[in-house]
C-alpha cells in the first residue's frame, strides 16, 4: 500500500475522522497572525508572541521539516444542532482532549516509524508553535470559517486538530477552498462582538479567552455579556449551517460527564482547592484553577440574578481566600441587589 494511504488507514483505525498531508512550508496566512499579534488582539496570551518565529518557519520546530500529517477528532455530542448556549462549552464536558489526541498521535508516529524507520517526527496538539487551522486547511481537512474555526464538509464545526511534523517528504493532499459563501450567521451570534469582521477574532473580547485564558479580573463592561457561561463558549460554532453534516461521535473516550452538562453553580462556588482538584482531575477545566472557575461562577450567578444565590455570594465576597473571587462575588451581589 502507498505510504500515505497506509498512514490514513491507521489514523482512521485510531479514531481520527479526517487525515490529510501538507508540506512544512510556512502557513499561508502567517502574515495575518503576525499582524493580529501586533494589534494586541492576543491579549495576555504571551506564548503566542513567543511562538511567532517558529510558527513561520517549521524547520525551527523540527530540523529539515518536510511534511505535516494533520488529523481531526470529531467530538460532536449530537447531530450538531444542539442548543447553543450552555454553561460549559461542549469540548470541556469530557476528559481532556489534549491527552486523548496526544496518545493517539504518538501511536500514529510509531506506526509511521514501522514504514519509515529513519523518519524523525514531532507530535502536536494545541499547545505547540503550530498554526493548526491554517495547516489543516492546506492539508484539505476543511476551511477557515468567518468565525476563524475550521469547518469540514463532513463534520461541521465540532472537531479538534492535531499534527505530526515529519522530516520526510510525502505526497501532498489538495488544499480545501472556502465554502462560507455569503453566510455571516456567526458574526452577530457572538454575544460580545468578538468577531470584528470575517476571519478576524479579537481574542480579548471572546468569552473563551475571558473565562479560560485570562488569569485576572474580567473587564466589568464585558461581564454582563457573558451570561451564564462559566467555561468557554460555542455560540459562533453552533449557528454554522454546515453543522447539518455533523455526526454524533461514537468514540468511547468522548462521553460527556453528566455533572458538567448542567452544573450546580452554588456547589461549584463551595469547592475548596482540594475538592476542585479532585472534581476536575482529568478535565480541561483544571486549566483555570479554582480561582479562575469560581470567578466565572460569580459572574454567571450575577447575570442569572436569582436572589437565592445571595447568601453564598455574600459569604464568598467576605471570606473567600482569593481576592479575585471576592471581587467578582461582590460584583455579583451588587448586580443582583440592583435589579
Ligand atoms: C489561541 C487559541 C484560542 C484563542 C484565540 C482564538 C483565535 N481565533 O485565534 C481563544 C482562547 C479565544 C480560543 C477560543 C476557541 N478555541 Co482555540 N486555539 C487557540 C490556538 C492555541 C492558537 C490559535 C491561533 O493561532 N490564533 C491566532 C489567530 C491570528 O489565528 P486565527 O484567528 O485562526 O486567524 C487566522 C485566519 O483567520 C487567517 N485569515 C485571516 N484572514 C483570512 C482570510 C481568509 C479568506 C482566510 C481563509 C483566512 C484568513 O489568518 C490567521 C492566521 O492563520 C489553537 C491551537 C493552535 N496552536 O493553532 C486553538 C484552536 C484554534 N482552538 C480550538 C477551539 C476548539 C476553540 C473554541 C471552539 C473553544 C471553545 N468552545 O470555547 C474557541 C473558538 C473561538 C473562535 N471563534 O475562534 C481548536 C479549533 C478546532 C477547529 N475546528 O477549528 C484549536 C485548533 C485547538 C485544537 N487543537 O483543536 N482559542
Ligand atoms: S466563542 Fe463565543 S465569544 Fe468567542 S467568538 Fe465565538 S461566539 Fe464570540
């Protein structure tokens, strides 16, 4: 069997829904990335600044990099038409996808070594200096939508990306072209106006950034727009009409945790450090640490406006060990009592 056909067959066996191969040439939209950083749109995600030179020159990541195997893992919990607004983004309701993808990519690399023992390879998923969507589009997996996520004809919006960088040349797949046409549904769907123009996302306004990546205080003017979301946001993805092609994942590693589908916010507000670590041990939610999640819970409770949350919020505003949580709890109390 031809090498790329063998790699793709093995990727499918490992549970990846899509697999394509592109060259290790600079990602086609790298210029936009550099400009986006220069405009400060990355906010406090300083690692994106540090990664800039490597992202534009993959031979700094892997000497003599020649090709990139790009894969997608479908995580759709339904046929793609589920309700948009949920407190916890879909991807964060099951075990940490980084670990799931990483282990499978390592297995795929081992398989490639059985075919090409001399090949050197590096596995990536999310955390490394790789512009994943741009490369995946060039590998033919899908196209960058106006909300900046990759959309696939076969999977809609609900999938993760991963890559293996290799120092061997491989036959390349044909890049995908854009198929958004005149549709602009994702732009007005964004609660905070973070999609400032097609293909332009100001991360500083995105709820995913505000509730996950931002470590400090959430700007007050944006808090009311966050609604009841406490971890990430799916609204721009959920309105995309291409989701009509989404298929429910049958991957056993991706079953949503029942307690994260409709979480009890007051229970979360009562978690101490140890209970937080225990509850979110294998979950991506551990990323925010207790203080970040409880900050978000306070904002959500303030926005929900239910006075029965007042005693717990007043207690947190007075007694929580974290100043960040105390400040957001006090904001929530004043928002509820002002109503
Ligand atoms: C930083 C980051 C974020 C930041 C910034 C998001 C962003 N849009 O950049 C924040 C925290 C906000 C975020 C949020 C989310 N993220 Co995120 N994130 C990343 C990360 C680590 C880097 C992304 C990046 O480089 N951004 C820089 C900017 C400049 O890139 P860009 O917005 O994609 O812009 C490009 C295009 O717009 C293009 N461009 C410009 N003009 C034009 C014109 C045309 C015609 C075209 C075609 C392209 C184009 O040029 C730019 C440079 O490539 C990647 C993993 C990785 N290493 O790539 C995951 C990643 C992009 N995230 C992912 C996910 C799932 C999410 C969320 C859905 C999570 C959630 N539910 O809360 C949201 C979606 C929000 C959104 N609308 O993007 C997935 C996306 C999978 C997919 N199918 O696309 C990734 C790939 C992680 C993974 N391995 O699966 N994320
Ligand atoms: S994830 Fe939510 S806040 Fe971020 S761009 Fe999409 S709709 Fe806007």
